[in-house]
């Protein structure tokens, strides 16, 4: 399977900062890969003076759940070692097999790897600098590589995606979010 991997620089932070920082990075990636009409929303972190843009839509709940899952896994293991989240994007392709016809499969074309290490204390400015570097790297990677598969949907999330959290029972099981197939009311007015 050929896909681009983007391991981001490991973020060193306190446990109390983890949930907000995780959401910030996941939303930053999601915003950069949203190709349809979106309703952007500015968010400022409480734990540090840092702002980012997120999409105000149904994916907020999934990102909230995954950040909670990471916190829960860390509490269960009481480990300060590196913790990771994998954020993968898929394209829908026709599956060519001898036995089935008209079937489709999801093929990963891009994966982001986020790493976190817990430390006893982190100066707010140091954390802000790490976040700035990380978000800039996300933007650089998105803008330099021309790897986007053909767009087949006008939804804001044109590609299905999954988010896996290290230490979860379902880390190896793909939990694909079928945003393009969800029946939701979306306003297209900007």
C-alpha cells in the first residue's frame, strides 16, 4: 500500500494540556483537508495563548471522543512514554476481484502521526512554540505535495478518514468515518 506518511514533531506537554492540544492538532489537519464549503471557527486554547481554526460540524464529536480516549489510555497505563495518534485519509476505489463485482474498498492515501510525551511542567511559551511549529509543518506538507486523489464529492469532507489512538483495543481496526455518506443538513451559504 503506497501512501504518504507525515510524522509530526513530538509535542512535550503536561497532562492537563493534552486534551486541548490534541484537539488543536486534529482540527488543524482536518481543516487543511476539507475541500468543500466549510464554516470555520476560531478557537483559542485555555492552557496556552494559541489560536487555531476548526470546522464547526459533526466531526467535532469524533475529535472530542478521540482526545478523551487518549487521556483515558494514559490514565489506565500511568505511562509518561510517547503516545501516538494516527490520522488517516482514504479514497474510495473500485475493488477488482474475481468473485465480486461493483464493490469498493477504502485505500489510505495519507497518514499523519502525532506524538505526545508527558512532562511534569511545560512553560506556556514553549508549548506555544511547539504548536506553532507543528501547525506550520501541517500547512507546509499539505501545500507542497500534490497527492490528493480525485474529488468525487462536494461535501466538505470529501474523503473518509479514521483516527486511531495508541493503547486502544481497536488501534489496529479501522474506524472509518463515512462523512460523505452521512445524511446531515448542511448549509451551503457562506
